[in-house]
C-alpha cells in the first residue's frame, strides 16, 4: 500500500504526465478499470454522483454525505489520486475539506457560482463576488491538514463576465491560495493560451462531451499550455448508452444472445477484481479458523 498522501500522488502525477489525463469514475469498479487501462488520475464529478448514484439532475440536490461516500468507495479501491467536485463548498467549506481528506481525496475544486448552481455548460449561471470566492478559497486552504491536498479554483466567469474579468478573478483566486485553476466552458484554444500566459499554476481543461468546449486533443491542449485534461463523464455516458441498448434488447428480443460479444466476460471481471487472490486468501483464513477450532 502506498503511504504517500493522495495530494502528493496527484502533484507527482502532474510531473510525470503532461497533460495529465484525468478520467471520471462513477464507482469503485470503474476506478479499477481506469487504473488497468493505464490512467494516472481519477475524478469524481458532482454530476456523476447525482446522476449515477442517485438518479438526480446536477442541480445541487446531492449532499456532502453523498459525495464523501463515493470518494471513500473509490479511494479504497485504488491508489490513483482522486480529484473531487465540491461544487460551491456545501454548507461548511472547512468541514468539506476535512471530510474529503479523511475519505481519501487528493484534492477538490470549488467554484464561484452562487449556491443554487448550474452546470457549467448551461445558460443562466450566476456568480458570487470575487471577494466571496476568495473567502471560500482561503477557508479551504486553512482547513486542510495535508499541505499537499489540492485546492483548485473553478471559475465560470468567462461565459458570464468575459475574459478580462475572468483573468482578474483568476489572479485574485491564486493570491487567495488556489493551487490550480479550472476555467470552465472555454471555447477556443487561444483562451487557454491567454490564461497560460497570465499565470504560472496548473490549468485544467474540462473536455466534456456535448458542452461548450470542443473535444480538443492532448496534443492541442499541450501546445496551449494545459496541464490537466479532464474527461468527467465520458465512461458514464458510454456505459449509459450501452445499458439502455441492453434493456431495450432484452425487452424486444427476449434474450441477451445478440449482446454477448459486447459484454465483459466473467473471467475478465475476475481479472480486474483480482478475484482469485481474494478467494485464496479467504480459503486460507477459513482453513486456519477450522484448524484453530480443532485445537480448542
């Protein structure tokens, strides 16, 4: 077991891979699959928690407890560093930071929208003042017990106030203690370059499907100075489409026969779960218990 703090592992991953590919995982098994595919960092989306775990829209309806439970499940299954979405900080930002660290997260991002937030790629977003957002960041920084735990500031200012105001906010957020910057809903590579030329801290690009940001390639993002390429719900969207196709096929055909070639086999599942090691370990424990029982 790696005893290095999760935050340190995330910071180290940024040194090893550039841009660092960060993939969304909606549960522990998806985290294992991402790890086995060779990814070096994971992400837990607030939308992923709401949609996948609770069947709710991403409208601030899930709670800190909901997110912490998913963080714990994922971080217990893999040593890959996990960045988690903290929305606007929930009811108490200091408590959020403390509980995210305790659950195993490597960092969080906190945003400058009002508490009744909207998806960053939807219209009608409203921002808090720059001063209020800076207070959020300072509170988060002061609350972390691990100095390596990442405090990332997300800003939705580009779509609401324009680039000049967004850059002013970004500079203020860094001064308040933000380790990294997440500028949301950018539409051109030149906008990433403009931010890169203005700041020295790492920048995250949210490459989410069906949103405002084009699906830029790693090479394009690298050239633009982006440090993290985030794919927050890519696997979840693919899984959801496959699940719906499966249910429709079962209902219409009365058999799953035509779907077998698209399925992960039982043996593949066992390999990803390290099933046989667990099975052997349990068998040995049961044998030892039986032997100890005979001796008593």
